[in-house]
C-alpha cells in the first residue's frame, strides 16, 4: 500500500481491527482456564467432560489453521476472515448461553473453527497492508504485543469475571468485541481479489485428521498419536502427487523459521501452562493474584514486541532468545518471579515477532494466507507436542529449566542466514 518507513495513518485503523481479532483468539485460549471449576459445578460436568471444554477448542483450532489460511488465498482473505469472525461471535454467545455440557462443547468446536479461519487470514491481511520492510516490522511488533498481552489478560480477566459475574461471563465478554471487529473490518479493510483455484480436499482432510489425532494422542491416548504420525506420512505422499497441493514445495523457503516457531511454541505454551500452576499450588496465590502477578511479564512482552518490529539486524533474534533462556533458567533455579519475568517477556516478544517476520519473508503474495496459517499451525502443534513432554517432568522448576534448554537449542539453530 506504501513503501515508506512508518505506516500511513490510514493503515493504523485496519491494523487495530485485525490485531484485536488476534487478541481475541489468544484470549479465548486462556480465559477459560480459571473458570473451569465453576463450569463443572454449573453444568454438572464430569472431569472427563470438563477437559473437552479446553480440548474441543484447541484440537479444532490447531487442525484447521493451515486449511483456513489456504481458504483465504483461494476465496479471498477478507471474506474468509469475516466468516471466521462471525462464527467466533455466534459460538461465543452460544457458549455463554449453554444449558448443558454437549451444547458448551459443541460451541467450543465452532469457536475453534472460527478462530482457525480468522487467525491466519488476519495475519495475511496485515502483511498485505504493510508490504515494505519497515512498515511491516512495525505492524508485526503490534501483532506480537497483542498476542503476548492476550495470554496474560486471559488469566487476569478470567479470575475477575468469574469472581464477579460467574463462568458465563468469560464467553459473553468475547461477543461485543468480535462484533466490533466484524464491523471495523468490513468498513476499514479493503477487499482483496481471490487467487482462485481449488482446495486440495484429500490433502486437507488427511492433514486435519492427522493433526487432531496427533494433538489428542499426545495429551490423552498415545495410540491416537501413532495414527496421527501415520496420517502425516500419507499427507506427504498426497502432496507429492497432487496437482494443487495444500502445502506446495515452494513453501520450503520458510521451513526453518516455522521449525523454530514450533520449538518456540513448546516454550511459550509450557511457560503459560506451568507458571499459573506454580503460583497457585506452590506459592499459594489466588487465581486473581496469579493473573495480576503476570502483568510485568505481559508488559515486557508488549514493549519488546514493539521494539523488535522497529530494530533491524541479524543479532536481534539470538540476543532475544538468550534473554529468554536466561530468564527461564533463573526462574527454574531460584523460583523468583519478577526479575526473571522481565527477561522472559523481553525474549518472548523479540522471538515471536522476528520469527513471524521470517516465516513470511520470500513468500509470494498469493500464498500469504497459507503462510499465516502455517506459522500459526506450527506454533500451535509445537506447543501441544512440547507440553505433552514437559508434563512428564516431576517439578515446575524442572519444566522451566527444560524450556531454557530448548530455547538454547532454538538460539543455535537460528544463527545463520536469515532476514535482518
């Protein structure tokens, strides 16, 4: 849209709408956790059924991200984004009004589908709005800031809303924001021209089944994980033979940053899973206190994400990763919170923004939706795989140290030829 440094004022409003959509996607992942005890009591859910309040969203979201991005390329990014946002709004309302476990779980399935359509297309629309390097860096800084803030805000808002208004409020609060995003996007974001073509239905079906089986199997049933790996092998065969593959060979240009994003996803999800548990079980924090104590972490992620989008240089990513590893090691060895959180927040913000930028570098414009879906999917699946391994560790300190070691591995792999 322009080729100068900072983005024009006219592009900030659509960026705000799209970033708010990303905030809602991240928020809806974490806002439910603190409300689970009230949901179990209110709907008389079994412990097994309660886990599906989380799993129904996570499984569908992770599995549909890549096809969701490709749908945007084929049928139009804004069109698919608006469909996803509408599904997200309606399903959030249905979850808030649910009268039984089946209705709530079904609503979460649709909510995951809506999020999987809007998340990759929102990122692709941002990349289209900001084609020049400096403007794109600034926009991705905003993107990383709202992603980091959404995770911490979910814990805080969940504790606050559940205490004041009950569990239904954690779903109801999403509805007006989603409606505002739909209206703002319709008005402010210009429609794009669909690339056309056909969706690889055999590849899409196989990949969705593979990711659902793999993610579910790693958390609940290992034979399902083995079936998921087998289906991934079938997916590779289908892609080699398909005339219009879901994941074409030209996307190999972003293979390394997506691999690194998958590893970072394990660190990210592991941190935000174990940190509230450590605070509440070992330190005796209430849910609200746990949420408030994460504000410095969220603030530092926001600041670092903004800065990372504006600073250039090959050393930025490795330095950010080293800060992240140091903070995680400090947390694991001492149990201290504030100072390690500042290092962790700085490192996460930098790493997320830089890897997201690298995962879109060199990708043709007609594959921008696919690139958005791929980087979101690798982070989601990497997080699920990593968390399943981290939960085998006996202590929270051990989990934080394992995350530090994994971050050092990411640092080593990241050093080399990469966009500055």
